[in-house]
C-alpha cells in the first residue's frame, strides 16, 4: 500500500471544492462558530508524496473546536499504509461526530482510513477496495524474509482496522476478500458492515492523475478504467501559445529570473530546460514553470531518482504524469523485484584505519636501553 494525496479541509463550504493538480493541499475555514461543519477532502494519494498523517492531524487539530461535526470525504487510490492508519485513528478519536464519506473511491490505505469514522456513507456509484499490503524491496534472502514477516504483521493491522468498524464481520471471509483484492460496491460494503449507509451518487472523475496506478491493480473494475479514458472537455477556449519573444530586454530579464530562482532553489541543472520549455514568453509563464520544476524535482528526490528531473521538465510533464512515471520506474512493469548479488557500493567509502605495524629496530633499541639501565642500577 504505497502511493500521493491532495487533501483539502473546508468548513461549511457550499458545493464540491475544485480539485487543482498543482495544489496538493489547501485549507479554508468559514461559517459561524455555533453552526460549523468541518469538511475534510482527501482527494488523491495518502503519504509522503501527498498529504502525510502528520500534516493531516496538525491541521485538523487547529480547525477542530471539539464539538462541530466532522465529515471526511474520500476519493483516493490509497497510499502509505501507516499514514492511512494514523488518519484512521485520528478520525476514530473524534467519536460520534465524525462521518466518513466515499465520494468515488476509497482504495487500499484510503479504505483503512475511512473506516476510522464512526459513520461511513458510500455514494451509490462509489467503491471501496480492500487488498493485501504490498511493497518493493531489495537485499539478501534474510532481508527479504524480514520484509515478508513485516507484511504479515501489516496484514493483521489492516484486519484489525476493518474489524473495529465491523466487529460482527466473519473474519475468515474478510481475509479471503482482502487476499483476493476485492472491489466493493456501496451496497456490498454496507452488507459487510464496513459502511453504514448508501449515499446519493455524484459522478466524480476517479482519482484524476492516478490512472497509471489504477491500471496496476489486478481487478480494477472496467467501469473505473473507462472513466480514465473519457476525453476531458476543455472549460476554456484553447488559445495558441504566443510566439517566443524577440531577443531583448524582456527576454534577458526572464532568463535572469529563471537563472536566479533555480540557483537559489538548488536546481541549476533545470535552467536550460526551463528556458527552452517556457520560450521566455512572459513572467507569469516563467513563474509557473519554475514552481512546477521545483515540484518535479521534489518528486524525483522523494523517489530517489533525481536524475530524471531534467528529462521530465524538458518533456513538459505535469506532476500527475511525473508521479505515474516515477511509480513505473520504481516498481517496474513486472511488479516483482530483482535479485542482485553484488554488494552495495558507497560513493565515498570511509578510509580504512590501519593498525600500526611493529617496528623491530625500535623494539630492539628499547630493550638494549632497558638492559643497560638495569646493569647500571638505574630503574626504568
């Protein structure tokens, strides 16, 4: 269960908040204190590349007054299991005033998180997906045995989280469903006890920007995959990009802006790709590209693949596409792992400390001096 997540916290907001790919996380509070309803939108991936449990808990604590109802709305492919568990426990501590709502999909770690709510409502056309924890690893046989043991323990934690929501569920059947990677409809989730109510269905694009991950699950329903392939109608008229500015003072100033910003951010290797990609059209375009480049660099560093930042910036990819490509590179098409019998190589190995070698002449001279002093009656 490893994957990124925009989370948005709103208070008494009318309508559904717009999901902007460039903003993974935002918070807004409004409404009168005596009639507040705190709404949390977990839209996207959970974990280090998205919203961490640490950020979630701190921001919720700042907004929570201890009495207002809290609604946590999910449309997430999942993510890091332990962040999901921490969110599960944070929602559970809110008690009866917390409602978990699945707007489109709560998969993997997101299904664990939403089950922490006292009351769970799944939209008529939404789904809950449960499956075994998984990871990728490298090392020798003993290392991999430890990883397998850790996954077994993680599975027990997952089962405990589901049973906390549905104490009467048949555990043997639950384990079978988890092992089989099961996609539950709203009514099936209610029947199992993992949800309390079937809500009104509102069509929500399934985890926009995470289609590459959706396709990697073994039993993703075709209806969800079809949504990912639907063409998106532009909301604004398409306007051709202006031609590049003629070389001059403006272009030179924009090039200087890119150079200074990249140098300060430690991404000097992205100066040339940014100049080529923006064509120095105007300051707004340049600023947006710099912000995007920083996000791409951060994603590559998080995936331990910083060398791909230049390639992704040159290709003009957005952060959603970058996450998908990094996921492919880290996990690989086969979904398994490679065994490498070579020892890890340190880039800067620590210098070896050599033991001091004996010096026979010095030892002989010291003995001779000691004997001479003894013969003369002089103590050493």
